[in-house]
C-alpha cells in the first residue's frame, strides 16, 4: 500500500515538472528563417551607420521609433564609446545580391525568442572596439493582411484559370514547387508574392548599439563608480553633520529678546543751599542786640587797654557787629 502511494506521488511530481517545462518553452510570435532575419539585421545596421549628420537629425526629429533608436545608438557608440569606424557589411550584402546566397555563419550572431518579439544580435568588428547590434523584430500585421489577399487570389479555382491563361499545366507547377495539392501550391505562390513585394512577417521595431568591454574594463569602471558613489555619500553625510551641529544655535536665534532695564542715574549731590533763615542770619546786623554790643565793647576795650593804641571808653563806638562763618 505504501509503495502504491509513493508511486502516485512520484507520478504527480513528474506531471508537474513536465507541465512546468512546457510552460518555460517560448514560441516566437511569427515564423522566420535564420539566414533571412540575420541578413535583415545586417542590412538595417548598414543603412543607418553611414548616414550624414543632416539625415541623422531628420530621423531623430521626424523618424519612426526604429529610425530614432538606430541613429541614437550609432551616435552614442561613436561619440561616447569611441569605437571608431564600423565594419562595413557592403561586401557581404553585394555578394548576397549577386549570388542570391547568404550564410549566417559568416558573421557572429545570436537569436533570442520572446512571446512578442525576436531579438537578433550581430557582432560588428569596429575599428577600436567590437560593437553588438541588437534589432528587435515584432509581428507585421500588414504582411498577414496581404498574405490573406494573395491566398484568396491563388485559390484552387483561380489557379486553374491562371495556368490556362499562361499556357502552363497545373500539374507541372505542382511538380515544380513540390506541392501535393492546389491548396498547398496556392500558399506557396502567395508567400512568393509577399517576397516579391518585400513584405515579411516581421518588422524592425528597435535597434540597440552597445560597445563590448572586457571584464577588466568593466571592473575598473565599476570600481570608479563605487568610489564616486561612496565619496558622494560621505560628503553628504559630513554636510548633514555640519548642519546638525548648527542646531544648538537655533534656540538662541529664535528666543525672545530680554527687555533692557534703564539704568537709574544717581542724582548729583549738590552743595546744600543755606536755608533763607540761615542766610538772613548771616547778613543780619547784630548791633541792635544791646547786650551783645555791651559785651563785645567791653572785650575790645579790655584787649586794647594798656597798649600803645589804647582807645578811650568814651570814644569807642560799635557801629556794626556781623557773624563770621568759618
């Protein structure tokens, strides 16, 4: 019983892994031939690699998305990456036109398929540095519209009348193209009609031109970028630290200013002004005080008596007595 359960679990895991493997497989949105799509990539690059500056400006301003991306990518590779002169594919293209044969092995290429596009990368041996040219191809709706019209035109009923009009047997045409039925012959002729009109199931949507750098160059460039980035971070951190250090001055800047108290001036001490009574007393004539006059007269007479300048008491007259302040 345990063995049966184990087998069931293993079977379920196998189914899950098989389903996931199927989901990972990517199918291109259109059918293509490696030789044809690689040749188209070389042709697209060669057409825009040698345009004049005047045409380049026109494509950038008025061109399609593919024309703008092609001119900008080529200009960046020349001016910024300094790749020098590109490898010219004219010889390969001329040989293909003359012989009708092109071998994709003559160039280094890669093809990557996605759900909505096919990316074709071709290596260009430029003068100073190899360049990768990647063209993105998407489905061309106009191709399938015209193909449907051509298929209706080369329907089995029309094929019979067309072959009779040109005096060609239907069987001979089927044998010539290796077809087993009129329907198959009609589809082959419809595809040939698309090739004659230069219509393909895909159309170029974008071109990316990138210089190829060695691992050593990439590491050196990464180191420089790291140093520049870290240096910028440290400079910014130092600047932020300086700004934070200034925050301690903010309270003093925004605090309300204290009111200045007016200094009280001490009054200047002036000499005391004598009272009016004292002044009056100083200037008062004390001769009216009889007792005082008698005392002073007696003192004067006593002081001068017995001397050479003795004054007779009868002749001594006191006319005025004033107080003297010391």
